C-alpha cells in the first residue's frame, strides 16, 4: 500500500541560499551577536555586507535593483541570520 506524503523540499536554489547565508552569518554576524544584543545596536558595517550578499533586496524585482528571489528566500535567509543572532 502506498501512502502519499508531502514533500517539504524547497529546491536546490533555496538550499544553496540557506547554506550561503548560514556561512555568512556564522562568519560575520555570530561574532558580533553578543555585543549587538547587549547594546541593542546592529553594527552599521554589516548593512553594507548584507547588501553585498544580496540579502537586502530579495523581495524586490530585478528591474528595480533587487534579486527577485521572493518571500520564501527572504524567510530562509532571515532564519539563518536569526540562528547567528536572535536578538
């Protein structure tokens, strides 16, 4: 008997994004997380780095300067950033 199941595979592009953002967050956000949480201040230089990684315009269409990856990609990226600094 075959029981149909739901697939929670988000696709190769999202998997690559998750890995890339996790590596970025571990290298650049996690080391600053305790201080950022204590001071309630996100370091300004990280905004530029997030932009360079393409993480600030994920839901913006390419014709307007974003990456056009959509809300699922945005949520996955935020999930990985939150793993590094949940504050």
